C-alpha cells in the first residue's frame, strides 16, 4: 500500500490526517494502520501542531480493518499490531477531532470514538459490526463503550451489531456535535483553530487527567491534579493567561514553552 493511504495536511497550528482508501470505504490493511500510527506519533512530538483532525476521504470515515487477503501471520500478532495503533490514538497528547461523514464501523467506529471530539454529519452512521463477521470487539471498544454509553447500551451495540444514525449516536453520548454535511468541514476547522489557540501543555494535562481519573480514587486524582498544576506553572502560558485576565486581553498568544530553564 502506498503512503497515499494516509494524507497529511498542515495549516498553522492544526493538522488534518485523512484516511485515503475511498474504494474500501477507508478500511485500513496492516500497512495502513502502521502508517496511521507513525503519522500520529510524529504529530505528537511536533511542537508546531496544536490540534489534529482525523477524517476519511470519499464520503466515508472508516469501515474498519481490511479483511481481504491473508499474510500467514498468527492472529495474535496481527491484533497486537492493531493494539499499538489503538494505544497511540488513546494516548495522543493533543486535541484530536474525528470528523465523521458516512460510515464509521468496527475498528473505524472505535477509532472515531477514541478521539476527544466527534463531529458527525447528519448522514453519518456508526456500527459495531463485529458480530456480523463472527468476531468480538477490538481496538479498545470493550474498554471505551461502557464508559461512554453504560454497560447495557454497550451490550446492545455490540451484541446486536446495529447501525445507528448520527442523531441517535449523539443522544447516546457517542457524538459531540451533529452538523449538516455542507457545514461539517467549516465547523471542524473552526473548532481545531480554537483548540490550537489554547495553552497546549494545560490541555494535554487535562486530557491525561480525565483519562486516568476514570480508574482512580479521589485522592489519587487529586494528587495527579496537583502534579499537573505544578507542570502548568512551570510554563510561560500560566503567566500569559494571568496577564491576559488582568489586562482584559481576549486572545493571548500561548507559547507552550517552559519558563524554567
């Protein structure tokens, strides 16, 4: 598979990653998943990029893994490679926005839901279709879905393998916003720009705290919050934010740089 399976565009502090296999509804084969992981890992350490949009080409988001062909590998080897991609997405330190039009199914649905924000067109459809293929859920769906919709709804989505529309997905808490298709890209571009303008270290700290807090006691969460604030106060952004508040500056320019040398 050529590198064109994953497209990367940059615009100031934002980057757009496009799954580009429209003939397969952007299903990714092992090479495509590796390329997606490598792309996200590079963006995670690129200080010029503050927010990332993940989308698909040709009117679909992602139909999961491309099951065509056989490499002769042991199934566990394949799954562990896919698991590395899932961990990269879940632990991505910057705001990640899934822009979903068309289908997001299987691992493709979990890929969207692992993002920080899911913005769907009114024509988007989501499905955990593993059971229809004689498979069980993967890409972290067994961990993520109960946290998003509760245990009973997660069982419904997985065991009945139903396709649901954007409005129902929004009502269940799977989607952050639903927009008409002709407004989707502009809304996401504006959202990414707003996130990119915020203090990057503080956003990364809050994102990590929310992910960790789901499995922690209150005391553990408070300890982690205290350490995160110490990190924030060691950047240039906290003083910039204070001065902006004091001087009534509405759009301060955050640097993300350390104040301690």
